[in-house]
């Protein structure tokens, strides 16, 4: 876990993962602006009878953090 100071508040950042699941729309948006960040992509098809078109598991080159706001 990493911590940063921002205007006197301490923000905690948690390492989420190098792999993110994205819808087809999210994947297209991500690759348009961050194509150099994509290390590997795997398409996961939807289960039979479920809605949607499946997801893309995108492995990024740099870790992804989420900030926990106080």
C-alpha cells in the first residue's frame, strides 16, 4: 500500500492488479488512448444464456492503483 499527502490529507492507494476486465466499448476506448500500456489481451466469451458480448481481460504493463478517499 502506498500513501500520498494531498493538501494535508493522507490518501491510501491500493494495488488492484495488472489485469482488468473491460467491456468491448471500454476496451476500444482504452486502446485508443493507452495502446502502449497493453501487454496482453484475452477475450472471455459470455456464458450461454447470459446477456452481453463477453469481456476482455487486459494485462497492463504498469500496475493499477485505486485511491481510498477519506
